[in-house]
C-alpha cells in the first residue's frame, strides 16, 4: 500500500529537528566517555576501533542531516506544453521480453511523446518490433561512453524534443508518468525531475528484498530533504531532463555513475531539480548475489571516480549544500574498508590477547544506549515519509547484504586508487539464477578466520573481554555465512517455505505475518507520537544513571558492607526482691499469662573475690533449661577495707582492674564460664559514665581507664577459654560515648538503658521513646555497626493506667519501622528499683516498672538453639598429608568480583605477575577460585611452575542450618571442581575458611560455626576420595579465641593444616606455642606486609596477604606488594632478599609530606598545598633540592567513617599539589607515590589531610 505522503507540519519539523539535536547530544555524550584516556586498551586496536566508530557516527549525522528538511514540491498551476522524447536502451544479452514489455508500457503513456530504442546491438528482431509499433530505432557502430554514449547518439541524430525521458530497459512506466512530471518544467530553471525508483520483484529473492531495502530511506525522506537543499540526485533508471539542460553540458555525462555525473554537471551550470516522491515506474532489483555485486562494484568505482576527479573541478560551482552532498555521498562505499576493520579488530584481539578498550562495560552500555536509542527512534519517526507503508522497518536483510558486500566496495576503492577501469555493464536484469561461487571466497575466509580466532583466543586468554570479542567474531562469521546462504538458489528464493510446507502451515505462517505487520504498524504509530519523550527519557535516564554510578564511585560512594544477621531476642529482668537475682518461676508465669517465650533472662551480679561462691552456676543452668540465654550485668562493686593503702584508695576501680589487681577473680570467673560452655551475655561495668556508679569515679582520664579495663577483662576471659561470652557495652549518655568505645574487636553487642521515668524525669513528664533513643542512634552510626540491645527497657507504672501501655505501644511501633539495628529488647520488669532520681519526691520505697504489655514486643521473640556438635570421633593425626614443597606464597585476589574490579587477569597480566613471583622466591599462590579467570590462572600458573592452593571461599553458603539444599548443592559443586582440578599438577592444596563473622553476629554465629565445622568434618574425607594426595587447609582468623577453637578443631576436623589469617600479631606467639605443644599442623595463610618483620620470614612458610593493592568500584586496599599501577612496593624488597636470595641495595631515600601549617577549618573548598620532602644524606630536602628525574604522583583517597579506603582520584604530578580540601576532610587521605628511573621500587606516603583538633592523627608509611 503506497503511502499518502504529505509534507511535515510545522510541529513535525520541530520534532524532527529536536530529535536530531538530542541524537547529536547523545553522540557527544558517548564520545566524552569513550575517549577517556584511562579506558584505552591497545593503542593500535583503539585507533582502528575509533576509525570505525567515527565513520559510523559521521554516517549517522549525515543521514540525520538529510532527514532534517523534508519537502514535497507543489505541483505548478501553470501548464506548458512540451514535446517529449522517451528513450530506453538495449544491450546485447538482455532478455527480449523485458525490453518489449518496457516498450509496450512506454507506448501506453498518455502524454504525447516519441519513443526511442537506443539499440547497441542493432538487433533485427527489435528493429522489426520497433518498425511495427512506430518506435524510433537508433543504433551506432561503436560503444564509446557506454550508456551515456548510446543516449547521446540518439540525442544528436534523431531526438529533438523539449523534454528527454531516460528509462532503463527493465523499468515499466505508469500511463500517467508524464502527466505527473511535465508540469514541473513550467519553471524554466528546472533542469531535471526525478521520481522514485521502485521495484516490482522485491518478493522474488532475499537478495532482491535486501537490495530494495537499501533504497527505502533514500527515496523517501532523504531525497525529499535533498529536494529542499537543491541537491537532488539524478537516477539514470527513470529520470526526466530538459533537453536544453542536457545540451548545456554536452549531453548525458559519461561514466560508471553517469546519472550522478550528469546531475553534478547540471548543478555546476546552475540548473535546478525537483524530486517527486511518487512511484511512476518500477524495475527489477538484482535477484542474485552475482548481479548485486556487479551493480555495487560499478557504483563504488563510479562514485569514487567522481569524488577524486570530477568533484574537485566542479567544487567552486556548487552551492554549499551541493558541496556537502557530493563530497560525502561517495564515502558510503568506504563502508567496505570500515567493515574490514570491524572484522580485523576482534581477530587481532583474540589472536594476540589484546583489547582495544578496557573500560567498564556497564558504563559503556549507559553511554551507548542514548546513541542507539536516538538512531532507532529518529529512523522510526522519519519513516512516516517512506514511499510505501510496507517499506517501514529496520531493513535487516538490506543491512546484512551491505556488510557482505564489503570486499566489493573495497575493490571499487582500490580500483579507483590504481585507476583501473572496469567495463560498463548494465545492471543485470535476467531473472534466471546464475551465481559464480567464487564470489563468496572472501566472506568464507573471514568467517573461517573469525571462528579460528575465537577458539585460539578463548583457549589462550579466557576473560570477559575476550568473551565479548568472541561474540563480535562469531557475529561476523554468522553474517558472512549469510552470504553463502544467499548464494544458493534454493535458500535465496523467498518462496522456499511456500513451496515446501503444508498448505495449512503456510496459511498459519501467513496469518502470523499479517498480524506481525499490523502490530508493527501499530507500534510505528505509537512510536511516532512517543519518539521525542522516549528519547528524552532515555537520554536523561542514561546520563543520570551514569552520573549516579560515577557519584557512587566518588561523591556518593558508600561502603558496601554485608550486614551480619543477628536474629531477634526478647528478654526480661524480673526479680522477686531487691537482690538483682531473678525468679524463674514468676518469669514462667508471665510467659504463660502473656503468651511469650523469653530468649534472654537478665540478672545482676556484683564482683566478689570469693569467686567460687559468687559464680551463679545453678542459675545459669536453670536459665539454659528454659531455652534462654543468660545476661549477667557484671558490676564491679568493690568494698575496700580501711587497711588498704592510700595509693590504692586514690586509684579508680577501673584502673586497678586494668593494672591486674583482680586478675585472679576474673580468671576464675572466666574458667567457670568456659566450663559452662554456653552463650552468655556479659554486661560489664554498665553505664560507665553514670556518676552514681563507683566505677565511674576517677581523678584521671575515665575514657582511657575504662577502655583499658574493658580490654583487660576481655582478654583474661578469653584466655580462660570463655569464648562463648558476648560482651555487651552499655553507655549511660550519648554524649561522648564514642570516646569510651574499646573497638569492635572487644564488643559483641551494644546495650542502651532506655527507661521512661515519666513524672520522675527532670521536667516532670513523660519523654517519648524516639527522643530517648534518637541521639544514641545517630551517634552510634559513626563508630560501629554492632547490633543493639535495649538492655534495660521500660516505662514506670503510674496512677494513669494507660500511660505506661501507651508509651510502650508507641515505642514498639517506632522500633518496628525506624530502628532496624535494635535486635533485642530486655524488659526491665522490676518492682524493686530503689534508684530514685535525685531531687524527686517519691513516697514508695521502690519504683515499679512491671507491666502486662510485654506482648507488644512479641515480634522480637527468636528461637534459641543449644546446638550440639554432630556425633563424631576424634580423628587420627597420623593420616595427615604434608606439602611436597612447602609454600612460600601470596594471596592472589586480583580476579575477585570481576564486574567491580579494575584488574583483568589476562594472559599478559598473569605472565608478568608469575614471572616476578618466581624472581622474588614465591612458589605458590593462594587463589580464590570459582570465578571467570579460573581457566587463565590455572593454565599460566602451571606453565610458569607456580603452585596453587585453590581456595573455595566463593563457594561458602550463608546459612548452614536452614539452607540444607543449598549446602548440598555447594558440596556437589566443590567435589566436581576437585575432580576437574585433579588434571592440574600444580594444585598443591585446597583451602577452606572458617569465617562466618561477616555473616552472623553472636549468638547465631556460634550455631552457624558449629554447623559449618560439622559440614567440613564430612566434606574433607569426600575430597580425599577424589584427590587423596592433596592437602586440605582450614583457615581461621587469629584472635583471642583462636587457641581454644584451634585446639577443638584439631581433635575432630580432618584437615591436614590449619591456616592462620593474621591481621594482628597480638596472639600469634601464644597460638604458635599451643600448636607446637599439641602438635597442631599450623600454616600462616595470610599475613599483612606490615607484620613481616615480626616473623622469621627467611625460614618460615607463609602466605602473604595480597599480591597487589586491590581496587574495586567501592573499596580499595593497600596491603599488596604491588601498587595500583602494578609497580613494586618496598615490602616486596624484603621478600626478594629473603625468599629470592636477591642482594638488593637498600634505598637511602625516605619520603615525607609537608602539610599546611594552619589547621583545616572544615568549611569546604578551602585550598591547601602539600609539599613532597625526601630524606637523604642525613637531612630532609624540599622541592628545590630534589632530583629532577623523580616523578611525583598525588592521589586523593576517600575513606568511610571507619577509615576503610573506598575510592581514589588522581590529582596530578609534581613535587607539590594544591587541592580544594573537602569539608569532611577527616574522611580523606593523601597518597604520594614517588618513582625514579634509578629505583626499582616506588616510595609511598599516606597521610590524613591535617591533624583535626583534639583528635589523634595517624599517618601511614608504606
């Protein structure tokens, strides 16, 4: 169905121009991202890729340029009579029926005219036909200038009309052809009128369909815009010329593209043209690949010839629009060269393991999306002006056919460069299929090489980038195979399905086709109305997402911590008298009355040096019998005798505890807790900042004394094996509470006292829960993420019976909706509280906190499982395997989380790393497997004689108790992996981790850890069945509990070695002593470079913590032996000297940074200058005295609240740097890296931006 084409309305023109503007903005946005220097890969391939992209962008902009001013000529009212000559040609070999059909159609044209057949063969049959039908038969005795010469011969000899119509012999004109065209020649400036070149054999073959598709946009909106620009192309198949115009240029111009040549010459003589967007004649499109290739070769060679030889001569005679059109249009045929580049890029990338671009793929997609969206939406919108509705679409066959023609276009280009002539042959018109199969040889070669490159590339270098490149190569191969498909007659014919399928199935397919077309038209209609808003949304959304993503890498970056699961717990403190001890019978009664099940039962216990009488063993066991966890509020009430010496009398209780005065009592208490061997909350010295308690009284620094005492108590308890205690740190006020915090290592839960004293409050009225808790909540965020317990919670009972319940109800709703960190609520359900606030009159002896509204907090009820280990026997230590070669290694973590990782474990990277490792004496890597880089790492480590201790940390499931199916699946994956790894001789061990602290808080941690140990106990023997000679290592983190856990693991877990992950050496010596004593096979499987000097590195077997500083999109580390750029750090020197036996010269240089003398004011955008200083020759030197060959690199590091590094930003080079200091400067560090041509190792200095007032600053040397 032909489209009823109308010129765009004013509003439609605005939409088109705005769409094109958004498209250009999308292109600029993409280029800004793509050209970022940090994303460049291999320079050669990047240049090739850039050429391809820039060509595509230029082509796209040129298309949009030719969409931006669509016009349809108005038919003149004034009519003028002209004499008309209609000429068509004949070339030997063309079918008679085709030319006769055309001649018969010409005769039927209504407008008066003379018909001419320009016969190159002087064919007798055609001569007779012409004579019998009144047609002028014209011939000549030579073939000079091919078609143009044939036409000019007729013009010189016989054709004398005012108007000359030139039709190809296959083009059948409509009877009203001249009636539609002639009126436009009423304007004496019009030199020619061009109409649409239509085809009537589109459905014949896929090639015909594809060839026609390539013209749909051109004869629609493009030519309509060229009509506005005064740059209409003449198309030799059906063009109408003014005879005087042709005579002015010496007749029809010669050449392979004689029609374009003729138009150029006419424009140079100031003739004008009109494009009439109507199909008034239809011809034949090439129906097979040979015909199509011949046509395209002729056009490619002809247009390049015009560009190089004719265009420069006529350039100054063209208008600006004509200069643009005739200068750019021939470049379409450069697509052959660009397509060749698109083939070459993935092939070279795969064969040589290099990549043209190494940026973030998701960022690339976000930058590319608006550009692709604009291309699709502009094309869709502009298709209102295609000639027929059925021409709408994406024209995939035409696009694929064009790609297959790459070598033809390239041949035309080189023929032009070499000035090699090709004979003029008319576009083949014979329908009979005749294909020379040699024409598919180039495409077959490309397909074959692409497939071979994929196999070689993935075998040599299996990375996400090679997978992407393999995708491109496979895509190219598939397109090339399409050429073979089109070459074969059977598959090329469009009717293959119709002729070979059952009629009912053909009918169904036809029905589906019709429905698809209807849906396509409906989608087209909707898209036309929504194209502009959709493109705006796509562009804005993509840019916003990109900015958000970039912001998350710097401005809005936040630490992505896994929030450990804590469970939820409901507890109670319910004494029957003023003793601090609870009555379990009454608690059971409350549970029954209020339908509750308490998980925590709290009581108070004062210190007593007579520890055996003091320890509440019976009560603890009774609470355990109720399936609850005891919470001991352990109060250091210490009564001193008058005989105590004066010095001790002046010291605070906390200081005396820290100094060891009560070690015997604490140790005894710890042993008894260890013997109880069940989880216990221990709330030591609660409300340490409450002046009512004696442990808060001191003449010294209370904050420091408390922290020292806390750590001392903690260490003593752990040393006695009480590793199931859970320390609850409970401040009284929120002000300055962070100064009392001893650190996450020493705290398991944070407790708060939240009691509403109602009328007994200072202001004599109830204080809302939110007001009581909000300040604690806000302050807590900045120094810990430990779970929170409301350790004393309640509201005083008052004369108003509803006041207490209303307060509790409101509190429960707020807790449910706002404060998710609160994981436990312990009701202070006491009727015996004699702590009456100062200055308040209270007639009763005790304050009553009891309530029957505890059920409001029932959702905090959890389930406590006193899990017992699976039944198991002590293992025999005689069966343990030993390493054949003791590992001196390093953790190789560069491939973790590849989507967020800045490093790519390519072949080049691995070879470089492994060769350096061997040089410095490293023989093993502890490799966290199960990621995309397994293939590369296993392959190249074996080739370079680097052993692998394969770590299964990425296989760890989260829940070992409730996710039995997941655990089973993981076990199957591990065993399957072990079987596969047996083929690799350099696998010297399998590494597993007993580290669930990142997933669970206590007490859940105890249960999960026990379940995980039970799982390992069953898993390790199964591994031995598949790999009987490979040692299994179980890693545990070194801390205060390690010795106890290690001793138990050694008895029951059939691991060959126990690996220590050393983050702090405080417990290292004692742990090694225990291992020696109990003959536990111990191996250091992670130790930070900063601790190397604390072990005998020369003789020890150890795995160092990290090979290279890590850089992810949301976190960094400095613990590697190479920096972010892969340069050697100073800690690698120690390894090289000891393990590699390399005699290195110690650098005499020491690096420092001179900070601004004035403290920073935290006002934002404050400028500060930092200077590099170097120490050598026994003195410090500033920039004027520094070696000019030194290179200084300044980097700003952003950290989280806990000083963990998150992101980096390069600031610049030079011996000094001036920067705008962020307002929250305490969350930033400045890193200076100095390199020298004479030094193999880099110098680094990491500092805070300044010394904040009243805050201790720590600068790190590297």
